[in-house]
C-alpha cells in the first residue's frame, strides 16, 4: 500500500510508537521495505525504526530465522516503560530519614536544616542523603510521619503588598540614615530590637528581644512591663554584662517607633552605640528580630500569659534558637558564629 493513500494519522514527533504503527512496521518489513522508507511513511526518524526493529525481533524455527513481531515489540516497550524514570531513594536512605524525623520532632529543626546540617558536620555523606526538595516531596507523598500541618511555615506563607507610610513620629535617627554597609550583614555588632507581648494586660510581663544581624544571635530578656523605663533598665544590665566591650559588640541598634523605645536613643550619650528607628508599620526594616519573634511563638502562642512561663523556660527557648543550624550560616549555629566573634573582640582588647 502506498503511503500517500494511508489512513494512518501522521506520527507526532517526540511521541512513542503505538501498537498500530508497530503493525505497519511488521507489514512493511515483510513486504521488503527499507528502514528509511518505513520511517518516511510513519513520519519519524530512521533511527527510531531501527531501534524498534532490534527490540521487537524474535527468533523463529529454532533460531534459524529472525523476524520482527509487532506484539513482541509492544510487550518489550511496556516492560521498559514500567522500569523507566527516576527511582525513589526513600527505602535506601532509611538511616537518614530516621535522622531527619528525630531532629525534626525532638529538636525542632526544619527539613532544610536536617538535610544540610548532617553534611556540614560530616555525619552523612552526599550519597547517603537526599536534598531539601526531595524531603518536602516525601512529606507531600505521605511517605514520612512528618505531615504538612507539622511544618510551621508551609501552610501560613502569604505574600503581602508593602507600603511605607510617612513617619509621623520622630524619636531619633531614622533608619534611612543608617549606613548601607550594614545591610550587607558582613560586619558584626549591628542589632535589631523589639518586644514580644503576651496577654496584653498591664500585670503581664513582656519579652525584650534582640537579634544580631550577622550571626543571628538572639537574646531574650524578660521585663516587668512595656514601659520605656523597664526597657532602659534591661539595657543597663546588658551594658554591665559586656562592660568595656559594649561598644564593640553593640555598634548599632535598630528598633521601631513604639513609645517603649522612646529613651533608647539615650544610649548614644553614654556609649558609642548608634540607635536607628525603623519606618512605622514596616516590620521588614528589622526582619531578623521579627523572624526570631516568630520562633518564640512556637513555644508561647499569641495571647498566652508570659507570667505562666518560668525563667528557665525562657532561657530554654533562647538556647534552642541559638543552637538551631541556619542555612544562611552554612548550617552552623548562631552560637558558633557569635562565640567566634566574641573571641576575636576579647583577644584584640
């Protein structure tokens, strides 16, 4: 039959051969057609026909004859399809998966930290682990005891439009005056400051939080209330703690325009620390401390009375935050980076 009069639909480039096309190959080979002639009729590459003929050829008459059979070619194709594609490493990486589950539930590590901290400290090699994306795929596929609702960030991420409102209240130096080099986070000693409220009652305590921008070291100081007097008393205690090294450790502090920080600029009169105030309603100006405040909320939900938590519990939260490996720190912990910087300051003194 001439291909010009074929009722067969033209072969679509990139598509696998169908059983009907394999029948045509079998028929044309029996009629003595060449590989190239069959390829022209089906509208595909001669290599495609050649490979198909090799796959579908069977031995007949005790091996004396070799002949292409469409049904055999189809069965070989179906077997190959079942075995093609990338295979899951889930079962092969059972030890690593157990490691991930243990640190996720017991230590509160993210999947990304679990995947990369083990490599950073040499506990697992690359061929023994899977990447972060694969771990999330395992969660989505229901292969792990970790579920999507266990991931604190995955279900609440939401992109919002950002508006910078005009600063109506000027307590001191604006963040717009802060040197641009600080944004690079390459220099130690630049901090962000905020308050974490509990039940929002006058008799409940609050948490003064500070985060160092380069190392991500996080300090939590419990104070009696959210007045500027309590905030300043906490900073005076902090100054005594670091004494003569204060100016090297606290070079700048960035905070918001809340009345509780109204007197914070007074630090400039007794030290070399410079205080900058963020734009109003712009939490991203001090995103590091805001992100760490979110970590506190894993342990102290909004509306909870902070008085109900002991000082040791507050210290335990701070310790957990500072011993959490971070991707941004090459999977080292804030404590490791902070202690390294302090050692350099103390040795230079």
